[in-house]
């Protein structure tokens, strides 16, 4: 399947979203541009990736559980 113009996949955005998520878990400062990019990326993934919401949930769950274990 060819990627449509504007279509976004979870795998493309997660590497940029995850560092911000980890900062939040560790109670580290997050800049306004980081917040805005995170929210926009979540929106795009949920809009364009059919399984985006489930992938986000699953990866957040993994990171949260790992954080708790540490």
C-alpha cells in the first residue's frame, strides 16, 4: 500500500514522542514546544494510523510499568 500524502504512522512519531513521555514520568521539565509537539503527534497518529491509539496505549503501558519497576 502506498503511503498517502499527510498520512502518519505511529512508528514514525513514537521516537520523538517517547523522550517527552519519559521526561513527564521522571517529573523533568518539558518545554511548551515539546508539549505542543507531543499533543500534535498524538493527534496525528490517532487520526492517520488505524491502530495508532492502541499502539500509543501499549507503549505507554510498557514505559509506565518499566518506570514503576525502577
